[in-house]
């Protein structure tokens, strides 16, 4: 096609479902019920689905023909037109352009790609590349306003999410697998959970909750927090190395 046509998430999903064999409105609408794999991500009522299908027929992306159901009722059978099939493929292979579209549009596409027996590894690489500049820009932003902090945390979460789906998992070392454990000279190794990350001009303060129920704070470079993609809830290993230990008698 000479240029890409803009369609909504619902329209793209409907085209894909028809391409996968769904033939009438009721069947398509069932995929958007809350309990379904697609509906968990994107719940849509039946009337709204029907209206989307009508729009797709008017755009000539879908063709409809009349038939009679088992109880004598009138039914419309839907199928993709040539243009509709091209639109469907373009939409299904197009990475989302904004972080805010990850929660709905990207997840919908991944579910539909899976149901269409399409591999998503290359698609995920393209998605990561599409958002690279956006994520990098947000992580470089040193503004400490609530909105800026929220956007940085979203950027970190999206980067980790895409890496996880691509198979680049960064798990914390487990005691159960001590044979593969990284050997370090620091013997004071504490398992902890990140509860807060606060960025300064150059350094970042990372507050940790250790297994004993106490808290400790690590001060590391802001660059290091970005490289480690530290965020509240992350499980980490705190390594303590000190030449001086202070002792208090009144506790």
C-alpha cells in the first residue's frame, strides 16, 4: 500500500480475529469478555465491538454476506478484503510509538500474534529499538518532580519488560545454586528489596529493606542505577565492605 492507514486497537484486533477464522460479530465479541486471554488486557462490550465491525465494513476492510442461522435468524458472515488483510498485517507488525501504549496496544498485539502463530522475537527487537531514544531520554532527565520520577520509573519498567520477553532475564543469584554463584571477597552479603530510589545531580540514594526487617541505604552513581535498572520492588544483593565497624552498647 502507498501509505499506512491509521486504525484503532479495537479495529486492528477485529481484523486479526477475522483473519484467524472468526466469521461473525457475536463470535468476535466473545474474545473481548473479561475472563478471556484478550479481555484481561482489553475488555470491550458487545455493542462497541459491533460498531467497530460496521466501521470496518464501511471502510471496505471487511466484506459481509447474509446467511440464516440454525434458528432461522439472520446472520452476517464476515471476511477480510484484500485491503483489510494488508491493513491487518501492517497493524500487527507495527511497534507502538509511545510508552503509554505498552499496557494495551502492545499486549493486545502480542496475544494476537501468539494466536496467529507468529514469532514475536524480531517484533520485540523492533519495539525496543523504536522506544530506545524515548527511554534513554527519560532516564537522562535529572528533574526530580513527581511527574519526571514517574516517567523514569515507567521507562525502567518498560525496558525490563521488553528485555524479559526477549529472554534477557537478569535474576538475582540464588543460594540454592551456589555452584554458579559469583565469588566475591566481600563476605557481608545481604539479600534485600529496593524500596526507594532517589536521584540527585550525580549520585542516587537507594533505600533497601533487608531480610531482618531493617533498612539500609546505598549511595551509588545515577548512571549505575540506570544501568542496573533499579526500581522499587527489585530483589538485589547488598555487598558490604568496610574497615571500621561501630558498636553501640545501649540498644
